[in-house]
């Protein structure tokens, strides 16, 4: 018996109906057709930073598909996260939703440079982590506290405060392309 409880399919549906899918709104709200005619928009610093905070997947404590009596860690697309989900993060993971840490390995660190302008933040039990931060080291388990439009980073985007600014220089945005990103085509 695990210390975690997976949400029922009814709870998942109800949460998505109430809170929406876990999707971070784009900082540039334009119709898709316009982006076809203005492809340079994807290379704006804010859009480069936005792509860097996107999480593709999440490891959630859920009922194993096809085995309703069994619960385990299951990989999902990050938009499947719901409030109160139990989520596991490993090094290299982009955090897909805001969360409260319940336990983590000693020395766990996250990079929050695009979200808050800080890097190498230590993580302990009861730390609050935000979507878009990156796990640098350690394994972290916690409970999802916000998704989609309720995310801290979604609020920053809405207020025009994303990406974070470098402390002491109001004009320099964090998260611009570096040589490795250019090689990857980002």
C-alpha cells in the first residue's frame, strides 16, 4: 500500500472542468494564421524564454491504464496535471505545474532563472516550486497546487513580467539564446 492516493477518473475530469488544462498561456496572443505570415515572432526573446519553460511530460501517481486496481508512477503529457496530483521530478525535468514539496533527496536544487531570475535554489520539504523551473539535482515529490492560468508563471506573463530580469540591470532579459540552443534550432 502506497502513501499516495491516485485521483479517480471522475476527479480528474472534474478538476479539468473546474481549472482547465495545465497549459501556460503564450506571452504573445495572436491568431495561429498570423504566425504563419510573421515567423519572426517565434524568435522574440519572450517567445524563446517561453519555449524553454515548457514541460513535455510529468510523472504522476495515477491508476495504471488498463489495470484499475493498481496505482503507480505513470508518465503523462504535462497538460494532464491536475490540482492535488502527486508528482515526481528528477534532474533535468522542467516543472510542469506549481507544487508544494512533500519530500526530496538531500541537496535538491532547482534553477528558476527564467521565472524569478534566481538559479541554484535549494529545495526542502514544504518548499513551493513553480512551473517553468528546472530541476538541477535531486529527486522531488510533491502535490500540485496550481495549473494552467492559475500558475505563478502564467500570472507573470499576464502582467508582462516574464521572462525575469537580471538583478541590477532593468534592460537585460534572462533566457536568451546561447550557442547550444542555437545549435539545437531553438
